[in-house]
């Protein structure tokens, strides 16, 4: 049975100028021959991802979303740059092939990379794909171990010393996401003021070990081998990667990690099968991270609470576009419920 991730028909309003793209790609990438066909990977909420097939060659094109965008978000050159630097030392990256900054081609910057064919886990396992409890645990361990491997890379040696500003990273993140949330808040969204105040008061010192962080590392951003679904063969969606605090990255990842004993309203916004029998709990993942990385973790509540708040900020920014009719994607209408559930989860951490 084929469980590999499939592209679908392009959504209304997100079509590309196919003749122009075809000409540009064939002029820019040697060896492309045959007719060009374009489909879209429909599951992302931020940058748009298209599957480009030219003859027998399959490529992936990434571009910013249509409509108004956050000032510093959706930086295609930045995403392309980190893939270029990481690919030789972190084999899970797709190989970047082409960056186009000239808006005359598509009206915006974009880049093209190789396609990694494999399985991507969404909310529930594909029909027919079954993990025994011991397999589910091993998959969770493998997911975390690849993140630890990323954090262990010497970013200065691969030319990324200027890629981020690690000093003061935690404070900038708390201040920045507080400002972004307030700017994106709609009249039907919670204010999050209690959470933002708590994050300011409980802010820890920097870990002192800055590293490359993915900033959106989770099951549906990794590719599993079709032959061995316990093996991770790709890591996707590097748009938010930077140099920063590894525990902030882990906290952001665990904000997505909804486990079997979480409250019903939190279960309702689950995006990945992190509740399957045998899956590790958030506490188990934190302990494994500390043990394998050698990082001392005295209190993870701040990082987890920040991860929940940051995820709510991301969802609210996307919902803002839908609320103000900057996008027609009906999936975004439901994000307001996620924002409210994330506030309740953050408040539970604070109360605990």
C-alpha cells in the first residue's frame, strides 16, 4: 500500500503562471525536459508548496502566500540559504536547486528544491498504516534524536555565524511574539495578557549553548521512509529556522504534542498522531532530550508555556488574514478555536 504524501489540484486563487514558470525553470536548471505539470501540497498554513513535474523529474517550489504578509516572514532567500549550508552536514535537508529573487518571474521571490518522496504523518495515521506501541515509541525517539542531531551542529563551521542573534534570544522571542499577537488580535480572540505577563516574569537565563533551531519541528514537517516508516529521511519547512536557544525549540515542538490524557478541548486541535498507543509523553521527551544532549533542564514549564503562546500567535496571524478576507482558504476559519484552546493550555501550565 502506498502511504507517500501526494500533491493535489491547486487551490482557487493560488494558481501559478505555468508557461512563465516552465520557461524559467528550463532556462535555469540543466537537463529538464518534457511537459511541465503543477500540483499543490495542500496541508501547509504558511508558505505555499507546489509539486513541479517536468518529464520524469519531480521538484518542489516554495513561495510566500498571496495577500498581505508579516514584514519579516516568508523570507525565501533565508530559507534557501540555510538549506544550502545545512545539506552537506545534515542529510535530512532537501537539496536546494534554485533561488529566484526577481519578482518579474512570479511577482515574488521563490525557490526550488528536490522532492523527498515519503510518508508525512498528519492528524491521524493513513488507513492501513499501523504502529505497534513499541514502534510508536521508537518513532518518537527517532524524531527527537534528529532534533538533537540538528542542535549539535557547529553553526559557525558551516558559515551560519551571522544567521541569527543568539544573545538575548529568549527575551526577544517573548517581546516579539507578544507584540505580534497584540497586532494580530481580532475581536473574537482571547487577549493572552495573563500569559504574556507570566512569561515576562518567569523568563530564565539563556542556556549558553546557542545552536541551529528549526522552530517548527514536528511530525508533519518530517518525511518517513516508505520502506521503513520508523526511519526519518527528510526534514521540511525551514522558514523559521535561526540560531537560538535549543530549549525554546523543544518547547515550540512540544506545544504541538497533544497526548492521550490531555483535556478534550485540547484533543480537538490535535494535528498529529501524538496520542497513539505507545507514543512518548511530553515529560518523557524532555527527559530523553536532557539525557542525550547533556543539557540541564531544571524547569521546562516556561519553555512549554512559551511554545503554546507562540503557536497561538502563529495561528492568530494566519486567522487574521482570513478574518480580514486576505485569503479564501476556509481551513483558516477554524484557527480561532485553536487559539482559544492554546490559551487555556497555557493557563493550566501557569496554574500548575
